[in-house]
C-alpha cells in the first residue's frame, strides 16, 4: 500500500475498493462516503419552525490513475466533469520528461 492509499485509509470517509483495468490504464478505485442534508419542506409556504433536515449518505466512486499509456496519463490530467487533481498534475509534469518529450506531451494536450 503506497503513502497516498494509507493517507486515504486514515480518513474514515475513504476506502480503497480495488483496481480497475481500462484499455491502456490501471486505476486505483476509492469509495468515498459523502454526507449531505435534505430539507423536508419543498415550498416557502410549507416552511415552519418544526421542519427537520434529514441526513443522507451517498457513496461516490473515485478513480486515481496508477499506470497507463502516455495518452491515458494525459487524459487523466482532468476528469470528464472538468475536475482537477492538483497533486497528480504536479507529479505528472515533474516526471513526464523521463518517458516522453515536451513536444509530444504538448501535442497530446492540444489534441484533447
């Protein structure tokens, strides 16, 4: 278990679920338990002092790329939803020169 996995295991809302193999990449999959409030009333007229909010839970599936082709590594710089993992970006840009050229990586980023 690497240090990132150990850190996430220490946080009670994250659990390592396993690995997911996708063409050209291997992802570590985490399950994250998310809690949010749901209010009882639906319209302002129904609002009263007796309204109680209910706690609801949702489990989200989070993927973190573990290894893959250069194309998959570049795709993982952001998710389909446009979210960014800043630590992954820092690691990628600090290490990509050991397995690729700046021009090749730049072309892949532009093509996306």
